[in-house]
């Protein structure tokens, strides 16, 4: 999973990682994938590429 955007999107380990561009929209299933490998769920959680869940920062 490589980000090709310019300027580059936040890394998956960054606090603002949920601001990366969406590359796969599965919102009808309740999730979408960002270009940094983060899976964003519509229940307020995201799944990092290393397999752990985090709440989406409200300030994102
Ligand atoms: Zn990107």
C-alpha cells in the first residue's frame, strides 16, 4: 500500500492518519480503506495496518 498523493498523506502511525485519502469505499458495508493502509469504520473506530483498533480522533 503506497501513497501516491502530493503532498503525501499522513502515515498510518500518525495521529492524523484518518485524514489520508480514501482508496476503497465500502461505506455500504460500513468501512473504507485509506491509502496508508488504515481501514476506517463508520462506528468511530479504525483498524491500523498492524492489526490494532483505535478510536478515530474527533479532531481529524
Ligand atoms: Zn495518499
